[in-house]
C-alpha cells in the first residue's frame, strides 16, 4: 500500500533522479517500473509476537537528485517481508516464507 510518493527534489524541484536516468535506456527494465538507488525496511509490528511467515513494515525508497545531488525519499509504502527464525548461535531454525 503506497503511503507517499515524492516526484521531485525538495531542494531544487528537479524531477530526474540518478537511478531513473541510469535505467531509462535499459531494455531489461520494463517502461513504467519504479526504480530507486536504496531501499530501507523498518518493521512496524512487534517482532516478539510473530505468528505468520512475514513481518509488516514501511519500505522507504531513496534516490539522488540528478541536478543538485540531494538524497531524498522518493516513495514510502507499507509492505511485508519474509522472515527466518534463527537460534542465537546464528543457525536457521525454520524458514517461514520464501
């Protein structure tokens, strides 16, 4: 679920980003596909009470303005990510989702 989309740089107002320009002529990326340089996932549910194979969180996409170089959030969405349960030693106990 899309929370917010920022189509231009908050500093200079330019709509071009480094990733959009780099991917514009790439035939392997379908036209209209959203691209970004970085993604950061922040869980928004209690990790100690996991009962499903995924955890709900906010996925923020970041890119860099092609004109002024300012790094900013280009899109934020609520999504879920698959999780693994691991023992403190680091070994996987159970993979909950693919």
